C-alpha cells in the first residue's frame, strides 16, 4: 500500500469546498489521494459533467498500465501440478477456489477441461491471440504503452436511484492506482477462465492490470473460506481501499474499532466516522464474501470516467474513428492527436472522443474546451491543423 494517500485534517487544502458540500466528506479524491507509483502525470482538477447533467469539478488521474513495484500473479498455472491464482466458480459446487489440480479436475468432471493429457494447462494470451480450444485459461500480457484516464467527482453527489454493478462494471480506483471492476466474466458464459491472482487482479485484454476485489481485505476471505491463498499486499480491514467512481470512499469490511458495521444500505454503504473522517460521512465497506466489493453505487458518476488508449478492452476507444484497428495505428486516433493530447495532459483517445462528440471537423471549440476543462485558446493551440 502507498502511504501518501490519506489526507489528514491538517493537510486539507480545500476545506471551503468541502464545507460547502451537502454532506461532510473528509476523504475526497484529490491530488494526494492516489499513489505516485501509479501516476503518469500529476493529478489535475478539471471541470466535468456528471451522469445527471450536473457540471462540477473532478480530479483527473492518468495512471500506468500497472503501478511501479506492485507484485502481481500468478494467474494460470503452467501445469496441473502447479498452483495458479484464484477463481470464483459459479457452476456446481459454487465457490472461491485456488486454481490447482483438484479445482481443475473438478471442472473437468463438470465438462470444462483446461488441460491436455500431459497435464499442461491450455493458456491463451487474449491480448495477442484467440483461444485455440473450447476451454482455455486466459492470461493477457502487458501493453506498456497503455495509460488510463479516470475522473472522480471531488464532491460526491447522491443519486436518486442506485446504480447496480453488473459483470465488469466500473467500481472505482484503488489508492494504489489500480482500477477496480465488478465480477469478471463467467466461465459458464464464455468457456474460458480469466484467472485472477491471489489479490483478485489480472490483466485486461487491453494490456493493463486491474482488480476484481477489495485486495487489502482479501486474506480474511481466504481464511474464512479455508483457502490456501495469500495476497502479498498489506492487509487492513479498517483502512480505506479505494474511491468508488461516484467519489465516495471504500473501506475494508470493518469499522475503525474493528467491528463489522451493522447499518449498511443495499450498496454496503453508510454514514459514519472513519480513520480519515472524524465527522460522520458516507462511505462503502467491503463485504466478507468474494468478490468483496459494493454491489451498487449510491452516488452519481462522471461522464467518460474511465478511458484508455489501449487497442481493445474496457474503456478503449470503441468508435469507428479513422485508423481504428489499422496496423501500426493502435488506439485509432488521427495524425497529430497524440502530440495535441500530450500538450493537454490527456490521452489521444480522450481528446478524439471529445472532438468527435462536439462536431468533429466542424468542431465547437468552446464546447470541447469546456468539456476538457481547459481554455479555448489552449485547445486551439494544441489541436492539429485540419486537413484540407
Ligand atoms: Zn477483469
Ligand atoms: Zn463505516
């Protein structure tokens, strides 16, 4: 865990903003929240639009494909004799398992065989190739050029209705700088197993690492499930783990006094004091079963709150943009956008998206600048000259 993440009362620099908020939120996503080991560039305060149409301020984080010095893996074991990571099986004998010989044998008996006669596990690198057989263990390799841009509201706003978090829904950003998503796709749906490591993470087909669990309170689950697995990341069930995409903090499964909270709402949240907030404020807690994440969000998220410059995967630029998918043109943005985006401190895909949305070649500079939270002049200066 990084240490430069939790604001002390003394360190709060924007107390005015917080006091003006409808609810007291002492832990809020700002420039100091996320580990320096993960940031590509310094966090920025930008203007942003929430899903409910509110214009507010967000903290914008650009994070690396994986934070420096984070220990990850193992995912798929090479052979049935080795131990890989973990998997939450949702067929017969549902539960959380270590990916080892007995688990793989059980799956084979249920009609899902992930290994050959020699005991070699069938592994597919989903970033670079397609599975060659019906059941393979998925383990993507890194694309070290990937950057992820994340927008978190500085002052969280409660939503009128809760947002359910279904398969691979966006949950939040860990203080370590690792994005968090809800359930990984089921083997029952795809036939393939996107193996998780013992901290509940793996590499997306886009080439970047993310978590599907509250990693700083995951060993408690292994213990209660009697699972032979351990996450090497420092564990603390009372500590803050992440910011949800709505800006509210997520803590481990216990309160500051070590007790389990008893008044949680349907999203596993409540108003109470935390190690970071002497005044009661709204926050989520990890659950005590896998995946130990909130199952819904009670706040409003920002539009375009998660984008990557990856060629595929969650958050990748999915539009039919020029050059999309063309060899040597990964990310699919037009010439000059890479440089322009660099000048503006955002990803090329993010810039392209905003430009497309605001008129493309007949760009509404004012609207695009507003959406990016920069001046018209700055945007004009950075953009490539339109081709004639
Ligand atoms: Zn995943
Ligand atoms: Zn609490």
